[in-house]
C-alpha cells in the first residue's frame, strides 16, 4: 500500500481558533487590539515565523528580528502548553484514520513540539511514527526538503501527500509528489488553480478516494 503523508493544520484539524486566540493574547500583552479571526486564519500555513511576521505587518509593528523572535518564542511556549484547547479534528477524520492500513506520516509547518503535544491530546501519537515539523529541518514547506525527508523516513518510494493549502500544493509540485487536496481547509486560491491529483471536500469520502487511485 502506498504510504500517506499528511499536513496537519487545515487538513486533519481546524486549529485556527487556537492560533487566533494565541495571537490575540500576544497582541494584548503588547497593548494592541486583537485582529479579526478571518485575518489571522488567512495567515496560517507558512509556519510560526511567517505567521508572526504577517501579524506584525497587519498591526503596523516594526519587523525587528529580535522582537519577532521573542513573539515567536512566546507564542510557541503558550501553544505547546495547551495546543488543543480549541482545536478539533475535521468531521470524519477519526474514522478515516482508523480505517487506514498503510504507513502514515505528518509533514507540517507547525513546530515539532506543539505537533507532538497536540497528537498526544488527540490520542494520535501511535498513528504517525514519522513526524516532520516546521523546525525539524532548517527549511519549511513549500521547500520540498521536509516532504522529501518524510519520504526517506518512510523508506522511500511512491507516496501520496494530503494537504489543504497553496503551501501544500507548491510543496507537492516541487517534490514531484501527487497531492490529494482537502478543499475545506485554509486555502484562499480556487481549487481549479491549485495543482493536485485529486480533491475531496469531506473526510467521509477519503477512503473511497484512495481506494480508487492507482499506485503512483
């Protein structure tokens, strides 16, 4: 069976409420009003440094590297302590994962510590023996290195990558890996404009989708 590599935020779980809450607390500490939920949701996907850079620009904060590093560290520390307070799996994910009988991995831009903490909260640690987080390597998606690293950890050979965003589509293209696009995640680009091998809009249909695919 062809292994599956999953993105996390916006693909398996909806973490936007937790991320928005974490950003709001950071801004409150800085004496700045919270950004709208939809604004912060649109910043998700590139990893914590990119998230914080986008937040800083949105509130007119000077992008001093030391200040950004401090905000990133505070955000990660808080998120690692309580990664899943508001985060929930998308409907159908639990059943879809339980039905899979093939090697699985995660390739996410969420830092590895919060990723492992969230998996523990969800009871998913055993499902993903291979985890590549946003700080596992020097590079993050859409650089293909994290996805290629996950493939190597799985033993090499063909895989399918499951993601939701522009970042995932670019990563898959650059790694020459077929993308299965979950259309209800954090993308802002029309589905037809993103390169993908197949698309699905609900996890209840995922098993039938992969059963109908030919090995890559």
